[in-house]
């Protein structure tokens, strides 16, 4: 009965609303970060939050778990509970200073002006860990003398008085200067004010401040009203990309709430949020914000530094996008950025509408990204579909690791603009030459130039270039002659391909007139003997495949290859004697492990004569050397079992680029033929049935095998301590 009574409230909850009501509404990113800061500070009492302070600045951040353990923001160290400074001091210097004391911390270099806790731990010998921990009361709470932590909620007062409590006394001061605003802040109503910190007001230029205070009842009043909203708005309502209507001419305020917990208001960072007042709420921000009137396109049109960009946007037809609704980030190249690239490249892109559109789309992010939201590296997607790595280094924003942003956070009604001094040219707007310049294939490209093939790599011909890595040529490059030129032309495929669409058995036509085959293996994708070593780069007209070796197109059937190589004269004779010539001449997919003449000559004469005199046995042995599929060396892993035409499987392995078959080393790999591939080996392989049986605990079942093993034991063997038990078991089995 008691169990049923406990179930009633649960049943009612399920009937009256969704399950999420049981757990409460999901927390916003800001609230989750604040919650983590509370967890880090709870050891020091109730309502204590741990904060990270950027060393050398006054910037503080509530911290998420990742930042806490990395102990860095924008590459700079932070002072948090895990911040550690290791110093070397002579033991004498520390005489009379107890560990953990304020004097000791100061001696070790700790400035306690902004710190509440300091501890020093002995490390070893004369090394000490200095742990300086910065904690403060969580928003809405205050200390009580003699009590731990921040147990008391801040007294609830009106907006004007709350400004002083949160550290925005300058805002209070300017509010006093206006005739209308203080009575409004102290009177009835429900308002939200995004209050600039004292430091934010101090950072304004003298010119801007003069214009505000010289006309307090118009300019200053309007500026302050723009920071206000005519209703209470808490952080859980501040959604990414939303606009709030301000109390200045109903102008919009842009809100962005990022996954890392940072909230921005017109790109000003929210420092402390949700300070309740009797007539509203106060959020402390780090900048004085101003009204936004122009969209991105309008800003481009009025800024002199965007003259080239302006022409490019007009030619690409992106005007409508940049003046329309949405929230974008434009990484806007300045005139200087365009001037940095060769005139030939710039003119080519400006004259190609598709390449130009790709170029500009590569500078537009899909959402608004304020500088203050970047506290560590993150990947962002452009309208082009590419990914840029946006990060920061100190006060500088970086793109793909480069500090190329010269001016941050120019706000527009439909997003934000960051000025950049270097073009971000996507692969899709580049020639094959330009793609190769950023890859490890410069040696191969030099060969193409020397062979007079440059026009194929810089024009509008649809091609795929198979370019070997520089390391392939570590022992030197081939001399440029007709044969080398033809080989290089066979590294250019007559279509612009993407590796993800290649399939096993596909054939590709080259400019040199050859047909190349595609082989797909578990961990590699190969074209003939050469395998793709890096992600392909797809350019405007051509695609670059970086390959792990020089490609060797097939030059005939397997029999043609064997006949054309003096090392295989005995093998050719054996194949003809065994009647396998037709098999190795016809179309097919074979892997032949070809014993050299030395391999045959290494066999005992009587065994070799017996083998060559028995056509059936010879055919059986030779078929064991032929796999029933094409396996190039790039497709061989630690162990591949390849079925032979004889029926048994060959064990092929590769380690440190050395290939073995049945544990026998291969002398030469990847001799390509139109119907397969040949490996030169220095021994004749024996099928399992022909190999001597190895002794072990599992004995052969047939009487013949038992007698074979038993006869191998000599008197010495029988007297051996190790082998006597095995011999005894043999005798026991023979009795049965």
C-alpha cells in the first residue's frame, strides 16, 4: 500500500506534463559554467565560486572543466586552484617563514591584491609549489564577518543601488548626471540593465567621453537607455542569436550565448549576471555598447579599407546575402590582404565567378562569432563548407594559427566583421600548382615543370595529379627524357576525381595513354603500385592525390614480365612445362610470388630434378605461388592470408616496408602486369602438405606419420630428458 502511495505523485506528474518537468529545465551554458565554478569553490564555504584570472590583466572568467585543467585562456596562464609556480630558493632564505603564510607567498612572488587564498607546499630539496587560488562570492551573495564562505544573499534593492553593489559605480555616477534616469531606476517597474564595469567606462576615448558628458540629457541619457530593456531578462532567456529591444528608440541589442558559457551583448562580455533588484535585474558587462545601424554590406561599402573586397562582392553576387537577415561573421580581407597575393593569381580568381564565390564564402562563418567568445581553439564552418581553426593568443585572434586579424568586432545588424590582413584562399579556388605548393610534393612538381608539363597544372583542364611524396626521391630524381616525361604523363588522370568515389577494379585513363587500376584494401587505397598517402586536395579544375611512391604502369601480362626479366628464366621454363602459360597470359587478377633462378638452384639437385620431371607436381607447386587476387605491397598489413590457385593459403606480411611470404623475405615487390602483380622471391615455397611435419604435443593421427616421427628418434633422442616423454607417447599410440 505504501508503495502505491509513493507512485501516485509520479503518475500525476507523468499525466500532467512532459518528463523533463521532473528534472527541471535544462541549464544554459552560462549556468553550467557557474555551477562548475561553485563546485570548485565549495570547499571554502557556501556560495563561493572559483575564478580564473588572466595573468597580467584584470580579466576574470568563471571556468568550465576543460579550462580549469588546462589552466590557460588564449594561451596565457591563469590563476586558479590548479595554478602552480615552481621556484628555486636556498633553504636559508626561508628561515623563520612558516609554509602557507602570507609573507611566504609574497616572498615567492605571489601578489595577493586579487587573491583570497595562498598556500605553499614543499616539493623536494629547495623546490616549492606556490598555489595561489582566486575565489570570490558567487553572483548575488556576500561575506559575513567571522563566517566561512559567502552565506548571505545580497540585500535586494532597486536598480540604482544594485549598480553600486555589482561594481558599476561609474554607471551610477553618469545616471546621476541625467535628470530622468535615476528616478526611473529607483521607481516602480521591471527593467534589465547591461551595466558597463568601471574599467569599461575608463577605456573609452576622451573624445567619446566628452561627447557624452557635454550633453548629458541627450547623448548620455540615450547611451544609458540603450543599455536597458523594458522587462526583466535573466541569463536562461538569453539565447544565441536573439535580439532584445532596448529602451533607446527600440534599437536592437544583439545577444550571443556560446557553448563555452560566455554570453555577449553587442560583443561585450557578460562578467557577472543575474543580480536581482526590486525592479529588475543587472548584468555587468566589460564594454560600453553603442547602437548598430548598418548591415555587413553597408559597412563594406563605406569603409575605404574594403575597396577591393567591395568590388569582389559585387562581382560574385553576394550582396543580397550580406545585406539580408541572418547572423554571420565576415572575416573581411583588407586591401592589403588582396595585395599580398600574386597579381596573376588575384586576376585569375577575380575573373572566375565560381572561384571568386568560393573565395568569399570561405571568409563567411555561419554564425556570429564575437572575439570575447574565443578563449581557446575551436573549429568553425564557413559557408564554403570548409573548416577554419579559430583561436587566440593573448589579445590577438588567430585563424589557422596565424594572428592575421587586425581589427575585431565591427558590429552589423546581421552579424560581426573582423578585419583580416591575409586572404583565406580555399582549395576549391586553387590550381594544381597552388595546391602542391602547400603539400609535401615539391620535388615531383619540379619534375613536371622540367618535363614541360606546367600548362596541365595551371590551366582549366580537368585532371587528377598523382604526386609522389618528397621522401620518395631521397636517393635522387630521374633524368628528364622522353621515357620520364611519358611516366609523368601517366601520373595525370583525365578527370577530376575524389578518392571517396573510387572503387575496387575501377580503371582510370591517363594523359600518357595508360589505363590504371584502383585497388581498395582494408587500410589503404591504391592506384597500381602506389597508394594515397594523404587526404586529396580538390582545386578549381584539378585534384591532388599525394602518393607514397612513383607509380609504375603495367607493361604487359605476367608472362611478358617474367620473360622480359633474366632472373626468371627457370621459372618461365617451369611454367611452360606445367602448362600454365595460357593462365598467366590471359586476363585475370593474380599475385605471383616468382622464385628467381637462384631460388631454384638453391634446391637439392635430386629434389629439383624430381620436381621438374613431374608435370603434375610441378603445376601444383607453381599454383601455390599464384594468389587469386591482386595484392600490392601497400595493401599488406601485419598479416594477410591470400588464397592460392593450388587451394592452400599464403601468409603475406609487411613490417617496416619489408614484405614476407610464408615468413620468407621478398626480394622485389610490385612488378606490375596487366593481369596482376609479381613479387621476386629467393626461395621456392612449399605447400603445407609438402612441408616436414613439426613435432609438438599434438601428434599426427595416421600410422604413417607416427612411424615417420618415431624413426627420427635416435638413441640420444630417447635418452633426452626433454624428448623422452614425447617418444614414450609415440610408443603408446603405436601399441593401439
